C-alpha cells in the first residue's frame, strides 16, 4: 500500500481541473433547446446522481488504499478485473483522443495554425504534465487552476452579463435523456477516482471534496455551454469564445483546460495498466496513451460523443452497482479468487438492461434505473441463489 500523502486541497485542485473541460461545455450546448430552467434542472439532477456514485467509488479506493482497478478485484476477482481494466484503458484512450481533438479544434477556431498543430501542442503539454507527476505538480497546478478559475469567470460574465434570455420552444431531447447525458460525465470518472483518493490522508473527506468539487465545476461547465448556446445561438466553442470577445484569453482557457483534464485520463490509464502488468511503468504507459490520443485526434473526426458517453454508462454503471453492493451492503471481498463468475454474469445482465432501457423515456435516465436493478439482483443472488446452490 502506498503512503497516503495528498491533502484535501490537493484533491480539490485535481478535480477542479477535471471539471473545467471543453468537452463538458460542448455537451452543455445540447441542453439549450430545453430552455434554461428545465435544462439547469436536468444538469443538476444528473450530477447529483453521478457524483454520489463517484463519492462511493472514491471511498472504496480511499479506505482500502487501492487504485480504481485494484478495487474492482474485490468484486470480480484477480483475473475477472482484467476485463474492466482493459475496458477502462480503452475508454481513457478514447477520452484522451476526444479531449485533444475538441481542444485543438476550438483553439484552431481562434488562432488558425492548423488543427494538427494544436493537437501536437496540447499533446506535448500533456506529456510534460505526466512527466512532472501528480505528486510534484504542487504550485504549478495551483497557478494553473487559479488562472483557469479567473478566465472561466470572465467567460461567464461576458456570456451571462449581457443580453436577455430568449424563449426556446420545443425540445430536442426529453428531460430523462438530458438527465442521462448529465449523469454520463461524472460516471465516466468512476473508474479513475480511486487512483487519487487511495493516497489521501483522509479518504472519506477526500472523496467528498473530490465529488463535490467536480460536481459543482462540471455543472458550471454545462451551464456555460447551455447559456452560451442560448445567448449567442452558437454551438461551436471557438465561435462562442470569439462572440464573447475573449480571443487570446479564450485560447488560454481552451488549451489549459484540455491539458489539466486530459492529463488525468492518460495518468489513470497508466495506473490501470499496473493492475494487469505489475512490472509496467505507469508513467511511460501514460505517455504512450497521450501519444496515441494525439495521433488519433489528428487522424479521426470526433464531433459527436453522445454514443461514447452512453457506452461508458452501460459498461461502468452495473460494475459500480455490484461493487457498492459487495462493499457497503454485503461486506464481501473476492480479491482472493481468480474470477467471480456470479458477479460477471450479473454485470452482463446489468449491461443488457442498460442497453434495453436507454431508449425508454425514464424521468431520471437509464443509469440510476440500471444501477438499482443491478444492485437488487446482486443482493438477491447473494441472499437467495448462492445459498440454494450450496445446499445442492
């Protein structure tokens, strides 16, 4: 077990940086047709659901002193966890590519140097962040986060301090679908949070600070995107920045928010790799992920990420539901077994249920419904089915 050395302020800084994201601002623009009031309600509702799950996942890793994928072994066994470690690495490579693509596209909309040039610039800065390391960023991270806070406040003032709120009629999506899109962002961080709370001096408090900080900042980013689309009529982040009159200030927001968020994805991919290959160097693996993400961002178009977000939900919502049931309710630890077949079967059921109900208009979205169903199945299997099998 590694020495716990991060304090609450450092945890808060990490998750502030995770929340300030171009991807989240862009996702927020999808809420504009709901109108500001209803859109805001969907954003907040989804984040309350997602961030509570984020908190619970952080507590498990923090209390046990384990990385996110190491905590998965407690429910699915040593080798059973490999499936989720691989899926997590793939989603983190995907997120790294998407974040670099979004950041480069937006930056190029302000200063036309070529998207590929901005991909290389952002990718190089991410590698610098990785080489400095999560525990050595210190004052650099504090300065970067302070600058981002000030710049984002300026963006907020320019967008919301002018004009009147137009009346949007009609809905591009249902309220339940909007809630689901709001849940998706904090849910995407579930397989990562323990990589940071495992080193916390006060794991429960650190998990709370992490989840609350991320939740507030993420909601803020969604609202900026939604408000910018409503007030300016633009869904292109570069055009929003230009209409807001931010110019170079907007460029700095784009570049540094992309770096501070994407760094966490690449770093956690390195940590996840250790749960499969114990001898691997997590820092160099993270660098490789950053390089792959940069190349993919240059080569591929990644303008619509909604299907990607829903795929993440269908994979990790039932996974964390099973972990919550095992750790907090059933008090079970399956780390010593090779593969917990029973929990893997329940996860497959949860995955299928999510894919089935994601097209149904549910008031609180698919994630919460699927997690409740998976939780009930997990508890029922432990209390009813497994004892019956032992008697045979």
